[in-house]
C-alpha cells in the first residue's frame, strides 16, 4: 500500500509521540500553593481562558500556515531523500571501493613487514621464565 493510498488517522495524530514534550495543560503552567488561593470563579475562568486561548490560537495558526509549512517540509524531506539516493549513497560506495583497495594494500604491507617482526619478538619473549625467590 503506497502512502497516497493510506487514510489519514484523524484520532491519533501523533502515533510516534514526536511532540509529547509540547503537551501543555493548565496545571503544567499555573498552580497556586495550598496556602494561597484566588477566588474560585477567577481560577475556573482562568482555566477556561487558558484552554480557549491555547486552542483558538493553535487552530488559527495551523489554519493560516499549516498547509504551506507541510508543503515546505514535504519538499525538504524529498530533497534530502533525493540527495541520499543520488549523491551520498553512490559517493559512499565509491569511497568504500577505493578505501577497500587501500585497506588491502596496507594490510599486505603490515603482514609482510610488521608480522615477522612481531612473531620474532614473540618467540624471543616466550623463552623468558620468571622464577619466585
């Protein structure tokens, strides 16, 4: 099923919890200590005004800008995907091939020059015995 054939989930709009850090409730922002309380009607109306203001402002801004911003981000991720598919992955493959040759070359040099030296040193030190007094 392609992405275009999928239905938009109008209930769960953040199934991957991308924006859990911006879920702000009245109680997360305002709180009166037990020793100091405003008049009940002020507190209740503040709660209503906070939620109404937050919801109305978000809906206004998302209505005004949401479609254009979604289009921008869609294009941005399309350009990133294009760059990965057509530029980065082929470049990485070229580097992997070229560095593979270098790895074999230096591996051969180390095996020819350094390995016999290390083997000889190992044989020399293997004959050393430590005795307790």
